[in-house]
C-alpha cells in the first residue's frame, strides 16, 4: 500500500469516525430534547398544581367572607334578639316578684282584717 492509499484509508476511517460522532451527537441531542420536554411537562404540571392551590385559597377566602357575613348578620341578630328576650323575661320576673310581694301584703292585710272583723263580731255578739 502506498502513501496515497494509506492516506485515503485513514481519511475514510476519519469520515466513518466523524459520522459515528455525528450520529452519537444527534442521539444525545434527541435525548436532551426529550429530557427538556419532560422537564417542561413537569414544570407545567407544577404550575397547574399551583393554580389549583391558589384557586383553593381564593375559594377559602370567599367562604370565610360568607361566614363572616352570616356571623355579622344572622348570629349577631340572634344574639340581639336573645338579649332582648332575656331582658323582657327579666322584666316579667321583676313584675312577678313585685306582684308576689303585693299578694303577701294583701294576705297579711286580709288576715289582719279577718282578725279585726272576728274581734268586732265577737264584741258585737257579746254586747
């Protein structure tokens, strides 16, 4: 084999080696893009989850506002009505207590009048 043939043979070997390197490079490039695609999909999934979490937080805030409105309007109204009812009941119990005192006084006065009437009747009867 002469020098030219050896050079051509070596160049053919280099061309084959370069072709193999290019094929490996294309394969590595394809694998890298595939990995990037998977990363981008994972990132999109994370963003989707974050969006769902933010929506959940927003829904909770809305529910909290609704609960606060119910507490402020309904429960406070019920508490006010309960307090008014308690005051009315307390007023009636005070009146009942006053009436009870009046009944006791009337019983005492009646007992005294009966006693005076009996004594007067006895005095009239004996005279």
